[in-house]
C-alpha cells in the first residue's frame, strides 16, 4: 500500500482540514484552548524523552512527568469545556490534536 492510499484509509477518506474542524468544535472555551496549547506540545516532547530512556534510564521520570502533566492539562481543559475528549469517540483524534496545535500556531484554527 503506498503512502497516499494509506493516508486515505487512515483518515477515513476525510481531509486533515475536516478532522481539524471537527476537533475545533469541542475546543471552543478559551481556557480549554489554552490548556491544549501547552498540553499538546508537552505530550509531544515527552515522547522522545521516553524513547531516550532506552539509553538514559534517568530520564524516565522526566518523560513520565511531562506525559502525565500534558494529559492533565488536556483533561482539565475538557472539564472546563464540559465536553469529553474527541479521541474517546475516534482514536484518530489522538493524531489530529498535534495538527490542530500546528494550525493554531499558524493562526488557522
């Protein structure tokens, strides 16, 4: 399967813009948007830190702490918004969050 076909299957025949628009609908409250603005990059940062623990074991608790703090920010934001996280209805929203964050940083979300 080539990359383009995989992308269509992965995204369910929808564009990234469509996924981001749906994600944005449940992220309207300014405090929820703020918690996600910080929480998403913290989670993303935690992933290479956790991967680095294969070599540098001392980084484990830093990676775990970053990961948990990032998710705590996400859930606090959703409690304020009064809506559950989108990934509870479709796991692909776990990937959409980083695209939403990038679009937000460019002023497009």
